């Protein structure tokens, strides 16, 4: 895997994990509005798609 793509994949994974942690906290605290949850979920979906694209580019998927 190219170093640049490896770093990009690592960044995408770290951001996605942080977002999941944030979503879990908000849901546990019951402070989340439906629009906030939807926004975070859409952002998470984009991060996962970006990671998938990197892995496909590298021939891993």
C-alpha cells in the first residue's frame, strides 16, 4: 500500500472511530436530536465510503 494512501486510510479510520464515540456519548446522554443523529450518521457513511475507495484503489477490496 502506498504510504500516502496508508496515511489517508489511517486518518479516515481515526475520524470514523471518533465519530462513533461521539455518537455513542450523545445517544447515551439522550441529548441528540433526530437531525443531529442523521447528520453524524451521514458523515460517518461518507468516511466509510472514503475508506472503502482507498482500499479498492489499493486492490485490498
